[in-house]
């Protein structure tokens, strides 16, 4: 099965057009790329002796707030797919 046919099949299974499905795949991939870059940035900061002090906010709280803000900006409900 070629790539286009495989993507079309997955789109049909989700009740989406090929274009809508492909756009969602590309957006998800872009998000992964930003996440990887964030991890690289943190790794460099830590290697340079940086890091959070005792007064720093929880990383989990910061991620939850960033995700909620992103969901609001995209008009989403905050539910993961």
C-alpha cells in the first residue's frame, strides 16, 4: 500500500478528509519538534550549571498551565485525543 492510500485509509477510519487528517498529522509532528527543541534547551541550561532553585515553580504545574493556555488559544476543550 502506498503512503497516500495508507493516509487516506486512516483518515476514513477517523471520519476525516485526507486533507484534514494530513494537517492534524503535520501539526502533531510540529508540536513534537518544539518539544524536542525544548528538551535540548533544558539540557544545555543544565550542562551550563543552570537549574531551578528551591523557589522555582513545579515543572508539572508549568506544563499544565502551558497546555491549558494552548488549548484555550486553539479553541479546544483541553481533552487529549
